C-alpha cells in the first residue's frame, strides 16, 4: 500500500513525499537526503523510514543529536501503523497510508490548483491600472491559498507599510492587538524578503498563546513578499480558520509564481503612472500663457 510523509518545517510550506511499497527514505538536513528538512534542530542524516507492503512503516533514529520522538517520547526506533505523527528535532512529520482513490484525489487537487493559477495569471495580464491589479492580486491569492481573507501591504520608506487592499478583514482587525501573532509572520516576510507559511498544530508552536491564534481562530496563513528586480514593493497575506488547511510545496510554488507576476505588473503600472504624471507636468509647463 502506498503512503506519504508530510514534514512541517517551521515557516516553510509542508514538504510532501510519496512512498511506494518498499520505499526506504533517509530524512535529514543534508541535500542528499530523500527528504531534506532545512532546520537547525535536524541532523544531516537524522532518520530512516522504511515502508512495508501492508502500509505500515518503521522509522529509525540514525544517531541524531536531537532524536526521534513518537507520542512525545524519545525512542531509537518506532513502528508506524495508520495515520500517525513523529518528530525529528523540532520538525513534526505525519505518516499517511494512502488508498488508490486518495492518490487520485491528491493528483486532481494538483491539477485544479494549476488550472486556477493559470486563470488568475491571465486575469492579471488583463487588469487595467493599479487598483484593478491590487484587487486581482488579492482575490487570486486568497483563492489559490484556499483561505478565507487577506490583504495587500505597500512598503514605504523606513519600513513603513500601508494597507492597499483588503478582503473579508477590517482595518481594525489588522491594526488590533488580536492580530499580533500573525503580524510577526508579516514582519518576518518583509524583513527577510521571503515567504512565510504557517499550517497545522506543529507549525503553530511558535505562535502558541498569541491572540491571533487563540482568539481569531487562525489555523493557517501565508505571507509572500512582492518584489521586483530587487525592490520590495510590499507583501500579500492570507489566512483561514480551516483546521484541515496545509500549505504544501505545490501551494508555495504556485503562490510564489503568482505573487512574482503580480509584483512585476504592479511595478510596470507604477512606472506608467509616473510617466503620465511627468507628461502632464511637462504639458502644463509648456502651455501658452
């Protein structure tokens, strides 16, 4: 029976690896691992996962520094039967045996996401002006991310940001104390100029107890920088209260590509607007008195 492993590296999209019958995977921080987990708590070659024909598996610690944990206990080796969790250092991993129908469902979702991404990319190319571009960017990100709400930030001087577009979220919510946990993810995105993803209980450990996680019920979020030719234009954010939402590497690939296209279109629209203002000023200066 086939299976898959989902690895939840903090701040990153969930890494998903399919495991055919008899698969033997090495998990660790090194690039030559079958499943690379880029986190300081993970050893270069941390653990080995061996799948059996009946869908069960065996996971073995390979002498790692921070060990293998199953059900919260550190163990040298463990048997994985049915859907279950284990941890390598601070990285939570989920083992999922899959029926043939579930494999087909995963592939259908991937095809749907790619089609949706292509459709929104086409809408970007047809948008007229900055306002329509911002609205198209935000609606596209929220749908692609399978989230409930979101907003777009514009970056200003000295780190200042301005909300330029909102969907299903009020300005008061964004500015309020209850949003402080999620604001940390936004700040990391802007400061480090990289996407930040949060999904599943393991990923939420860094924000546990924050008002945005407890009070607002946020279960998954994505924040992506909008940058073009080295210039940071801002960021786009989306979140959801859906417990089942997990951002995978495919989600990240499509969201990042869409955000990159949108940033290029926004930079061009900004340039066009600047040229129009300049031409208007020249026309006024040259008008007969």
